C-alpha cells in the first residue's frame, strides 16, 4: 500500500487491499485451511504484477479467455462474463471512460435496482506461488474480468460473499439489463419455448442454459456453470423434424456426450449433407437436440440487452404493511415494455437480519379506458429481481401499475421498480386517492377477459353471469363478479368481491416469523 501511495496511485478507502476485503475473520464460512490460504494472498497492483508487459482492460474480449480458481468457486460469475464476452460492445460499457486518477477504474454496474458507478483501485488478490490473480484470471492478461469480479465483491462486502450465486444476478449486475429464467423444462410447451428461443437469439439477447437442479437449489444459491446458447437450427433429416441448439462450453465441464455431440452416430451422411460438416467440429462448441436440452439442463436464462434506443426509468417504492404503490406510465408513442422489481439483496440483508427472506410482490398493469381500466397483465414474484414482460406493443395512452408487497421481514419496507421501454415514457408515483376503486375496476376487466362465466339459465336467470377465480389475475388477487347483462350499464364497486391470495411459499414464510 505504501508503494502505491508513493507513486501517487489511487487507493480505494472503502475497499482497502486488506484481509477484510477478502473475508471477515470474525464471521466466515471458510474452513481453517481455506482461511489460512486466503490470509496468505497478497494484494498487488495489476500493473506491477504484469510489468513490463503492456496490459490493458480490453486486450482481449473472448469467452475462452476467462478462467477461475478453486479458491473462489463462483462459476456463475465466470459464466456471466463469458456470456457477455460474446457481445464486446456490452463489455466496454462496464468501463466506458478512462479515469483521470492513476490506478483508478470506474465500473458501471447495476445493484439493488439502481445504476451504480463503482470506484476501484488497481490492487487485486494475488497467489504468490503462482504469481497470478488468486481468483478470476485471463490468458491474455486482460483486466476487465478481474475488475468486474472486484466490483461485485465490493458491493457485496468482500470476496467470500460472492462464492456462490446465480448467473441471472451476475448478468443483471454487469449489464444492467432485465432477465427471465424459466424453470421446470420438462413441463414447458415445446413449440412456444422454441419460438421464444428463436426470437431472443434473433434479437441478439444473451441466452444461457443452466445446470441448477431445481428452483429450490437455485434460491439456495447453488453455484454451477452456465452455457451460452449460440444458435438454433431446424432441419428435416430422413423425413423427421430436427430441432438443434448449438452451445458454447468455455470450460468443457459437464460435457454433453449424447445425440448430436461430436462423436455421436447421429451424424450420418444424410445429417452431414443437410447440416454441413461444421456441425461436427468446433472447439468448445457442441450441438444438442431440443428434447435432450430440456432434459439435460434444468433452466434457461434470457438477459434482455438494451437496444440503441432503450430508455430506463427508476422509482423507489416504500410501503407500510397492507399498503400498495400506484405508478402511472404515460406512453406517447407505441413501445415495448419490460418491468422489473428489485428487493434488497439476500447477501447484504442476511447480515443485518438473521431471518431475512425475500418477500412476495404483486404487479398488475392496466390501461386507462375513460373512467375504467382494461386489464393487461398480472404477475407475482418472490425473487430478489423479477421481470414482467409485456407481450406485444404498449400503444399510446395512460397505464397504471399496481405494486403490493407482502412483507416477510419486519423492518424491511422498500423495493425498486424499473421500466425498460423502446420509446421515451413518463413515470409518476401516484396516490390511490387519484384512482378510486382501481383494483375493483381492473379485476372486473380481468374477470371478463380471463374467466369463463357461469350462467343461471337453469334458475330462470339467463342474463346473470358469475365470474369467479382464486387467482385469475395471476397477481395473487381473487375475485367474484356478478354481471346482470340485461340491466348492465355502469357497474359499481359493490358488484365485485376481491381478496388477496398470497402464494403457499409466502404463507409458510409468515408462519416462520
């Protein structure tokens, strides 16, 4: 440290090159032998480590250039960096400008629902026996993966805190982009999945196959490698329809050796004629049929990278138990819409609250239609970050989004809402008094759109219809709605009964409080 000060280099006082930035000796999950190994690491300036070589942040942007170490098993973060490396322009957005201070780097990331600029000095943990970075390193000595990992460690408190996680949260951090993760591959609509996969790749999004075994293990922060999906191909082989995916395996781990792998007998002369010889050979690339993909990998993450015209808006919402937030979205011209909700990270909050859990948050969006509202979509999520994607286009008009948290931890009362749109929009936090009867009006619309009515013709009341659903809104709200089609003009809120229906998962969490 003295040497850095002597040469006038920047030192990050909030994340000093010290043992406490590696792990907390008074509160660590490391074994005794691992703790000794970590204590033996030295902090060395990256420039001094590689002197006299002329190194730079972006000397190489290549998914095959990134390596990890068993000292810090964060395969999920390596996987995220490898996936982003397929999009060099996105990588350069992490460090968009050069600092004016010697030895300083500024990482542009996204954490806890907010865009951040994270100052870093150029000191990194080094294994002196190997004379190399102790954790993530690169073959080309490019620094961007090493400093991206350091930024992630800094916002999470130390390096030990990032030893396990999910590729989704890592992609969110390094790209600032929303994501969706589909679990339970065995239960998906295959044709719909294939259609959405094609659309995501055509749009240039990041698509990754994940090896987590279940949502429960995923939320328990099991760390494993993920594999970028490079392309998809549909062909007719001997009269049979074939759906193939090409994946990248930078580390050649958990290698696929079944049908359509490099040495598989499925590569007949007819298959080679139709698909071409490129289908057989390719370093770190392999093919897998869709049906095998859905069985071999347990989830797929899509990260929606920003287009050149993407606009991001951010609203922090504070709610007392039983309260809700209303956000008005003014759309001036047709736009796409992605909305995310970010709760305080488990890694950070679990150190403050022993029983901290992620809470269930409901989202319901509707378009204003005169004095009424037309239901658009509803969802409920119980994740640190979850994304709601509007199918199709949001046309010109006024939309109102309801957000309601079912808090599971006393003392926690806020989250961050983000809107990602392809056209400029206006977001305004509103009071429920400005939209009286909003929930009732939206659920009436939802009832008519989403629910098959029951009639009373057998009781000589053919004009009366009953719409009832425990969760027809998909947002945790149930309803019973009676409609008299003969006398119907403008219904009053008394026509509708509503109730909040928390998921069984969050009911269990409440019992544990």
